[in-house]
């Protein structure tokens, strides 16, 4: 990370060394959801499913935060 980057500009797959992942979050999928996830990962060459799912979740979270942020003309 460049020193002039803010945490929101840091690539999702490169956490700050001080931000070690220590919290476990689990999800359950039904059979068709798991097949779809496996098919996607195989088709698009996703090697690290955990990182893939984590990045999808965090992109959604950050996108919603941006939408919720007040703007000058609201």
C-alpha cells in the first residue's frame, strides 16, 4: 500500500498488517447454492473461495456505506 492511500483505497485482498483476521464468520448454503458457487469458481478460476466470498461481502458493505453517506446537496 502506498503511504498516501486511505484504508478505503487499499485493495480488499491486502489488509493492513495490524488488521489480522481474527473473527470467524460462517454461512450455510443449500445444495443448489453450493453447486452455483462451485461452478462459478471453476468457470472463472477462483482459487481461494474464502477470499472471494469475503471480498464480495465487503464490497457490498462498502457500497452501501457510500450510498448512505450524506452528500452536500441532499
